[in-house]
C-alpha cells in the first residue's frame, strides 16, 4: 500500500484546507498553518511537486525558490509587522518540502530562535492558547490580496 503524503493530501483538499490557502502557482503553494495555529501569520511555502527537500528540486524549482521565498517572507513581515521572519524546513513530519515562514517579534521572548519550537509544542499540547482564528482569517485574506500582486511561479 502506498503511503499518502500529508502535504499532498492537504494540497488536494480544496474544500477543507483550501480556506487557508493564500496562493497556488505552477511550482509553489502558499498557505497558512492549519488551525489551531501557533501564531497568526505562520505561513508555509510548499513545493507543488512531491519532493522531500531542497536537494531534490529540479533546476526550474531551484531558480524559482529564491524569489518566492523573498516575496512571501516580505509579505509575512509587512502584514504582521514582525521584526524578522524565520525560515525553517525539516521535511520530517511529511517528506514534502514545506518551508515554515514564522513571524518573529523582538518583544516576545517565547518565540526567540529555538524557543519557537517549545512555543509550537505548547500550543500543540493545549498548554498555550493558539492564535485567534479570526486573526488568521484576516491574515489569509490580506496575504491572498498581497500575493496577487507578486510573481510567484
Ligand atoms: Zn507530498
């Protein structure tokens, strides 16, 4: 039996997870973290093609990654007002390239560098409140509007 990739399943689920999708291009899909989300604005840049990580990108995907990463990171920064945007790609939970783009506010020590992993797990365990779904929805709307004006392949 073939194991279904969680990311491919999300990309195919337009009715459910589609509510959090911000952009769908030829090579890249941009979507918000599923609810409950650790932070509003926690965004994924995912390859449309099922590849484990950057090492498996073809030449076209590799060339398109930089501009896409820049455009989406700038959008996260502008829309959340955060001080920086972390970019992390494990490819472990699902073997499909999805770069976590995480808004980082300098005043919030709980999300500083690797602290953000503790924050993430605390939300996952219900020990810390998740981001407000209304705030996430407003971010998704704004991100869709913003990315309509960007060239993300
Ligand atoms: Zn996949």
